[in-house]
């Protein structure tokens, strides 16, 4: 017998939890990096357009599927396909989402563990001491990630925090944590943005970010904006379907989705303001690798007034963003066990969390601690190591394929009568926007996500 399902206490709880799922390292570093790499303003406009035309329609579709069925991805597709041919395929799509959540969480907690270590170092003064020595931050980071014991410890602590939130349920665990972490995250980010306005590079940062130069925009820039607009909203892996299944019927699906997408975008742009102000103030070298957050960036922080406080605030910010994301990933996996295997929530959270932690240990050891795992070549030399292989597999295949078929399912397998019956609830009843969404989810979103997959296969682009 399936366990009774939890439910958000209201609209605010759902929006904060879903926005927390979407907000992560991609907002705080990847988006600033790719915006910098693609010359700023024009790229930002294309990105916002892609969020509106591709990301938002798919998010509405995922919430609709979840709330319509009150089930996690596997059960949701099974229920909607009941009595129709091809149900096995769509249930398999749901399982792909659950698998993606499992895989991503197994390596995401490794990076998340770094934020705890560096928060402590910032608060204790160790980070300041390293920043004062030339090359010391790079040397420390290299030795730290290759230290198997330290990596397993950080991964274990972060997974324990994640399990704790999921263990106590939707309202008492996930929502309660989101209602604390998300406001604090926003407060820290706004405070850092205000501080950034006092730096020498702030004016140049604002010009770079908000004055578009379309002559610098390339077709690859458009594809990168499109890809990030899809990935940033936590789509394609069932997290939003799962969170949507806990949403009550009084809330408007399209309004909630719009608010989540807007909050995610505001956070990404605020992160750009902070990062670009620092970059232009100190002519900072920029790298695609998130490792720069733990090497170059701390050295720059301590050149600012109050550098210790800024460094600590920044790493707390990243840790909070990571935790809200890891909670949603574990909830996807746990909800499958609760809905499909009839496990209790506590059993699901602890068992699935423990299983993911085992894989997390393997990822933690594949960054230099264990030679075999570090050199493991599953997907080619450029993705050597278990950590890099799983990151590439999930980001470039599992999520885009999942997103493509979710768009196709909502647009072509669900009737307009069924989707309207769901999305019109909690709304003012106006159908003026509905044909536009129906067109976007049937034609624009599948073509756009298909273009992402095409760029991976034929153009060699990577979305990591």
C-alpha cells in the first residue's frame, strides 16, 4: 500500500522549495562564467528569452504532470498512460529521471562538501593565512581534493544534512528548511551585491551586464544560453514533477512556475553583479572550472575591506544553495521508493541516502585519492575519472533526453482538455495565455531541447 503523501502548507512553501531546487552552483558560478565568456548583455537577453520560451513552458508541464497524478515521475507517467499503448516507455522515462537524481546527487554532494570546509576555513582565519602566501590556495586545494579521508568526510556530512531534511517529510522537513535557507540566501546575496556596488569594478560590471552588444553574439552563444536556461530550472530529472505532486489544487500552476523562474533568474543576475564587480576590480583570471571558487576567488576576497566576512558569507551562500538542491535530488529518489515500493518515508530517505552516499564515496575518491577511479576512462580521455564521467553523462544526456520527452508528452500525449483542467485550477479562469503555452510546449520547447542534444552530438558542445 502506498504511503500517504505529504503536501506543501501553501504556495510560498512550494515556491521556495522549488526555487531552492533550481538555485545551485550553476547560478552562482556557471552562469556568471558563461555570461562573461559570451560578452555579457546580449547573452543575458537571449538567456532570459530562452527561460521564458523554453524553460518556463517545460516547468509548467512538469508541475502539471505531478499535480495531476499526485505521484513521482515513474508513477505519474504510468497513471497518465493507463490503458494506452507505450506505457512502459513513458514509465521508463520517469525512471530515467529518478536515475538522473541518483547519479547527480552522488557527485554533487562531493562539491557541496567543499563549501563546508571552506566556510570553516574562512571563519577560523585559515583561509586568510593561505591567501597571504603566493600559490598556497592552489596548492591547498589540489592536496585537499586528493585527500580521500577529507573528501569522504565532507560528502558524508553534507549527505547527512540532506537525509535529515527529507527524513522529516515534505512540510516538516523540506519546506521548513527551504523557508529558512532561501530567505537567508537572498539576504546574503543582496548584501554582497550592495557591497559590490562600492568596488572599483562595479560600473564596468553593470555596463558589461546590461548594455547589449549583439555584434558579439554567435550561434554557439545562443545554444549555450538555451542550454543553461533549461538546466538552471532543475528540469528533465523529475524534481519539479515530484515537488508539483505535493502542490494543492488552490495554487495556480503557471503563476507559481513564473515566480520560480523569475526568482531563479534574479539570483543568477545578482550573482553576475557580484562576480563581475570583483573580476573587473582586480582583473581576475576567469576559468570554467568551479575550482576557481576555492582558489582564485578567496585570494581576491582578502584584498577587499572585510575580506574574511565576505569570504565566509560567500561560502555560506554557496553551501545553502547546494543544500536546497541536494534535498530536491534525494526527494526524487526517495519519492520513487515511497510511491512505487511502498516504503515509509524514513526508510526511503535513509536507505536511498545511504546507497547514494556509497556512490558518493567512489566519486570523492576519483579526484586523485584513488588512482584507478581517477584514471577510469568510461567516456573518453577528456572525461577521465568517475566524477567527470558521471557529470558528463547526467548533464549532457540524461537531463536533455528527459526534458525532450517531457515536453513531447505534455504537448502531444496529454490532451488539451486534461492539461487545461489542471492548469486552470487556482487561476482566474482566463484562457488567453493557454494557447501560447500549448504552442510552446508542442513545438518550440521540443525543437529547442532537440537543438541542445544536436549541439552535443554534432558540435561537440558540453553542458557541465
